[in-house]
């Protein structure tokens, strides 16, 4: 690491050019190839997937995504000449737009059923030639504008469908921009220097930018979900800024202690840079845990998020030292540079020997650990039981709602009540019943018409079914389709029970080869598979994380404590999600609409990211404690010192991540909003409750047991250390400094020993 850092520092222009080329080259290719994201939640070997495959074979040309235009008149009927005279020209004009495949009007025989029983509501289906992600925004806006022209005189017109969601959402990159601006404010307040503020942002933007471009290119060759780049940018920005923050903080401290810019940068990369590599590896391992679920939808998210994390780490250990070389001492604030000049003029000794022309010698302006942090650390040491009990109580209360967790799918009914998609959803529910927004299909293969008709009659007789009708299918396919409209909304538990009843009580006894499908059935199957496989995923991710910590710190207590804390943090963060998104507490305040179930794929994404990020903070905190434990053999002092010297940088890093994650609540994507809110809550609880209170309190209570390792494990475990030049097998107290004449050991300044790992980020 030292050689790499020195090379990048000395060849800074070459490194910068290479990174610019790495950004622009794939960027040009991406502009030519574009991207091809999909949203396929279906799983192999599920009943809904078999139904979907048969539907595709029956309707091979119905590949585009539909938009629904819904209207309701306050008086009279949708069949009245006045209403019809307004809508028919609109639908005719929309049908002639380039990119629109067909329009099914309620005023034609094909759409005769699209008028409600009371006659006041009607809808038309506009089918585009492309999927929602590929439909040009200008085309969707033209359809919305033309349909809106029919509003007025007691006639309401609204639009629903995924193409509308994509077009009506905020511009791409809005959430990222909000997060970056918020992070910039935090960085400027922390550093007091414009250049120091820009370094983490520029480094993260290079890593995330290249990662997203490569993700888009990969989407052309493999199935990646539309939410994958959002998750990738969310994770990449969070870790990219934080990793650069740790290194820049260490570098600034080296400058303030009198090191030359080059030696300070090399030292920062050789200490904090090593910890960043370790932290990035843990995040990627946690993300890779999603592969255990065997769910293809999640594989794309693993690719996108892992790419941005890897590139963010590479940018931090190569691009950042080059930028540090370009800026020199200007990473310090004016006040700090002035203090260094004054110290140089006074001829103060340097902390690192002779100093070059750029940096006056002497530890001028070097910061000491925060007084607040030191006082809090002492308070935790004196009252570990009380602090631990309060912190545990807070986490337990926040985790209580998780007992009501229900996985499912969000839909337009969860959008804010001011959106046209939510209004269209409500109009359809009012006019045709709540189940109309989530129809089911019974897809039968190789059955005679009489058998299909009898099957439809049995389905119609089921409790909870409003309508069951045979749908015309192109001849020669050998497939028959029965459209089933439930009496309850798509997210209702009764609808999920109806799907099971249709499979067990209607299709199975018929002796026909049939399957129950539809979007609601797909998400139900997805939720069940995810729930069944989640324990394997948790065991894999927690087990791998514990193994890494076991090897790094050669202790059973540290990894086991980390595992317990990660599970507590996960429970509390999901409790917050349930309260906000499932119970609806304050959901309207953040632009989220009606409450509903938590997205089925969210637990795997949230847990992998949470375990990875929590492991980062655990490494940064415990590495400093471990260094002090090896140096003195005093557990109380190790915990107190580690908390005092790392709390400020961990809290600053957490605040940046919270800003970045919270910004995605306003991304316009429901799933990204849930992930952003959940991770923001998780990081806040992890940094400000667990790592600041519960972890140190528990470590004070455990005492020397924190660092215990059975002899047989000590012999078989490989020797690895995050700290440069450290021997993981060192015995406690082996680094106790020898007393100097006239000075006791305890009089040694707290920052005099060499800085190690990211745990040495004291400021």
C-alpha cells in the first residue's frame, strides 16, 4: 500500500488522466449502446412464473407496457354524447402518436367492459411499443397533456401505469444531487476548507460515475432491475464519501503534526487506506450474500452495488493520493495553515524530522480528541450498566413494530394522493372495485373450451371473486386465459388467501394443467420465496462477517458482539420501516402515500447493506481499541481510548451517510425511498446508539473476555492485521512503552504512538 500511495502521489497527473479516461471511455460507449433495465420479479419454478411464460406464448406481441386513462363524470354517464365527444378525439389522436402500439377504447366492442356498472366511470388502455423504461419521456408527456385537455365541466381524467410513473417522477439524479449537497455541507463544517470538502466528493463521484456507466452497459447483456442503478449510486456515494473522509482526516492530522505532504499522504494511505480496503471487502462480501437467495432480481443489485463499492475503494486508494499531491497543504483551512507558518517561524521541532519547504515544522494546530467525546467515554466507563440498559431499551422499542412485518408489493395506491397515478388508482377502485387494480389470471394449457368455461364458473363461485371471464386468445396457441377480478385490493391479505384458494380449490381439482398468475400472484410468490430463504442469507452474511473479524482481531468476543449488534440494528431499522411505510406514521410527510406492505425484496438488500456498513464502523472503532489493548493490556483504557478517539469521525461519517441515504426518500422510486429511509435510520441508530453507547458499555462489562481466543483457534487461524506492521499474535501489554527519566508511562501524550488503521481517525 505504501508503494502504491507514493507512486500515485508522485505521478498525480498520470493518475488523474487515467481516471478521466476511465470515466469518459465507457461513457461514450454507454451513450451509443444505452441501457436495458427490466423489472422481472418472477422466480423460476413458481406457479406465477409458469402462468407468465404461457401468457407470453399466447400474446407474443404484447410486450409493451400499458398506460390507463381513467375518467369519471360527476353527473350523467360516460356514454353521454358530451363525454364521448370529448374523449374519442383524444383517444384517436393518441393512437396515431409514434410509439403507441394500440389504444383500446370503451367506445369500441373490444373495450365494451371498460365502463363501470353505474356508467359514470370508464377507462381506455394505451399500449406502448416499448417497455416503460424505454418509452421516451416526451411521448408519455404528450399523452398526459392530450388526455388532460378533456378535463373540466365535471369530468375528471387521470392516468396510471408504469410509463406515467417514470415520466412524472423527478429528473434522474435529483436524489443523488440532494445527497451530495447535504454531504458537502457536513464536510465543510467538519474540515473548514473548501478543498478538503471537495476531495471526498470528487473521489466518490468518479467511483460511482464509472460504476453506474458500467452497470448500464452490463444491463444490455444480462437482466438488471431498474432499481439496481439507484441502489448502486446510493451505496457508492455513501461509502465513497466516507472512505475518502477517513483518509483525508488522517492526512490532515499528519500535516498538522508537521509531516511533509507526501509523507502524510503515504502514511494516511498505509493506515486508513488499509482499513478502507478491509471495509470495502466486507461490504462486497455482505452484498454477495444476496446471491445465496438464488433470486435473479437481486443478482443485478449485487452487480450494481458491488461495482460502485469496488470502484469507490479504488478511487480512494489511487485517485485520492494523486489529488492530495495536487493540493499539497491547501487541504488545511487558512487558520491551520497560518498556525503552521507561525510555528515554522518560531522554529518549533517537527514531529517527523526535517520538513520540506511546503510544510513548516511543528505540530501547530494539531487537534486533540473532542472534550465532549472524552467526557462521554468516561461516563460510559463509569456507568456501563445504565448506559447499556437505556441504549438497549431504545433499540427494543424501535424494533417492536418488526413483529408486524408483512412482505408484499407496493403499487400506485401507495403513491402520494396528489399524483395522477394515485388518483387513477382510486378512480378505478371506486368505479370497478378495489380488486380491479390487481386482476389475476388463470392460465390453462391444452384444455377444451368447455373445460375452460367450467373452470371459469368454478372460479366465479369462489368467495372473494367479483368476476371471472374467459379472455379471447389468438388461435393456435393451445393456451386459454381466465381473467379473475378479486373483491379486495392487491395488497389485502384476503387477496393473497384467494390466490392460494384458486390454486388448491379450483385449478388442482380440475385435473387441468393450469396456473394462477398476475402481478399480485408474482409478488406473493416472491415474498414467500424471500421469506423462506432469508435465514440462509442471514446466517451466511453474519457468519462471513464474524470470520473476518475473528481473523482481524483474534478474538471471539469482538465478532460475536458485532453479530448481535448488527441483528439489533437490523430489527430496529425494520421497525422504523414498518411504522412509517406499513403503518403510515408520517409517510405523507416524506411524500409517500397510503400505507402498505414492505417490498418483498427489501429485507435481503437492507440486511446486506446494513451488515456491510455496520462492519465498517465496528472495524474503525474496535481497531483503535485493539491497538490500545495490545499496547497496554488494559481493557477499560482500550475501550475508553477507542471511543474517545474515533467517535467524532464515525459520527461525521454517519451523518454524511444519513444525508445521502435520506435524499433517496425523494427519488420518486418507492423501493428506493424505502431503502433510503431504512438505511438512514439504520446508520443513525448504529452510529449514535450502538457504537457510541451499547457497544462500549458491553465491552466494559465483558472486560478481558472481549479479547479471549481459544488456543486451538489461535494456532489454526491465518495471521492478518488491518494495521500496517502489526503482529496479530502480539500479547496484551507487549507494546507498553518503557518509562523515561522523569516521566511516568501514563504521562505519555495520547497521540504520541503511531497512528493505526481507520480506528486512528481521531478527529
